[in-house]
């Protein structure tokens, strides 16, 4: 399921990242990798704030929907 459906405050393991190669590489460069742990910190109608490898990232919904947990 995409991370956009996950409740905030819990830690999840990234199963895969969907999308084009450049989108996957961009998320990997930000620290979101398959097998890595991420936490949803906050949600808004515009997107999510996640914690990946000790860094908080703001992602819009279209980018966040590519992260499968």
C-alpha cells in the first residue's frame, strides 16, 4: 500500500518505489530506499512530511504515492 494511506506516527519498511527511473533515483538520493525505515510525521491535503534516515522530508502527494510500504 502507498505511504499516503498509512497512519502517522508508526514506522514502516519501504517495500518498493514505483515510477520512472529518475523519480526512484531522486527518492533514493533523499534517503528513501527499499528496505529502509520511514515514519509519517504529519499529513496535509497537499502532501506528507516523513522521517527517513533521521531527516524530515516534505513530499507532495504524487511523489508520496510512489512509496510502497
